[in-house]
């Protein structure tokens, strides 16, 4: 399974929050379109169909340790041999 780049996820979450705040303060059609685009991108990136679940998965991704496989995962479990591909 592909894991989104945490840096890109963090940037999208930040943009999403900024746009939500801007919309709450004063509605803007341009900001509404951008918020829709950012929401869609987050959903696609996190493989969800709703923004609430996308945010929850993004938050979970960002609290996970950066190094090593996800908890409970090994290279063998992901179909790899655990051997480096570097030549």
C-alpha cells in the first residue's frame, strides 16, 4: 500500500484549516471552490470518501513514527524480502 508523503498531508491539512476559518469569517466563492478542491484532494490522498474520515486518517498518519514500517508491518508482510534494492 502506498503511504502519502506526511509533508504533503500536513500542507493540505493546514490549507484546509485555513480555508475553513476564512469561510467561517466571511464567505467567498473563490475560497469555497478552493476548499472543495483541497477536501477532494485530501479524500483521494487518504483513500476515503468523506472529509471527516480523511482528516482522521491524515492525523493518524502524522502521529505515526516516520522511520520503519507501520506498526505490525514487516517487509515480508508487504510482499518484500527485506533486502535492499540498492546496487
